[in-house]
C-alpha cells in the first residue's frame, strides 16, 4: 500500500515538475522546509514547556517549604508568648502578695 502511494506520489510529483518546472521544485522545497521548521518549532516549544513546568514545580516546593517554616516559626513565637504571659501573671501575683505582706507588716508595727 505504501509503495503504491509513494509511486503515485512520485508520479504526481514528476508530472508536476514536467509541467511547472522550476516553480514546482521551489514549491516542494519550500513545503518540505516549512514542515521541518514547524516540527523543530514544536519540539522547542515542548522543551520550553517542560522546562517551565519543572521550574514551576520547584518553585511550588520552595514555596511550601517556606510556608511550613513560617508557620512553624509563628507557632513557636505563639508558645513563647503564652509562656511569657503566664510568667507575667505569676510575677504580678507575687508582687501583689508582697504588697499585701508589706501592708500587713506596716499595719502591725
């Protein structure tokens, strides 16, 4: 089947070359050149697309890592703040007790 098509294609090309001569040859060469360039352009576009996709995934991973680190940092800061608040409350209670004790001593004296 393929040999029949290629034979018919060659016959058709030969007939057109005989009729049109140089213009037919130039047209065929231009057509083949256009097909090759189109194929190269598609391959380059696919390669660029793959590269962009890989870069996107890397940036996405970096973004997730950065987000996780920031979330962890905020959680740690929150815990430290809670600890400081608890310590502040204890210190305030201690100061209040000291004031009461001093007041009691002054009243007893």
